[in-house]
C-alpha cells in the first residue's frame, strides 16, 4: 500500500479513527531533507503494510494540520495510535530509528 495523502478533509477518517497505528510524514516539495527521506517512508509503507498506515502531509498545502502538530521544522515524522501521539522525530533520520519508533506502536 502506498502512502496516503492526508488532508484536513480526510484526517479524521484516515488518522484519528484508524484501526492501525499511523506514521505521518510532514514534508514540503521544496525541502531537500524531505526528498531524501521520501524513499525511506515509502519502504516503511511497503514493509509494514497491513500493520501500519503511512500518511504524508504537505505543510504548504495543509498549514492547519502542521499547526495542530506544532511542526516547526521539516521533515517531522509523528507516530500516532488511537488518535494519540506516541512519538515524534525531527529531521532526517536513519531508517532503523523509524523502525524502532514503529515497534512502540505495534
């Protein structure tokens, strides 16, 4: 399953009411570190298919969601479960750090 594009219109149904943990990638198209992180996020979406929902939120298109999560720098990755934030990672990180983060929520 590919990453979902998360907007304020589908946030409630795809994130808050999700039956699985949700990994949110806050990014912008112009952000170099975000582009470098994108393949890792895509791999995580494939590897954890059926166990995890992976969503991408473009901060330029969804400033309300970025403000809601107090995103001050990008990339920011947030792990949620049952509508609650479990953990947050700022900046470009190794895949292993995201995998450790995901294991918390599974």
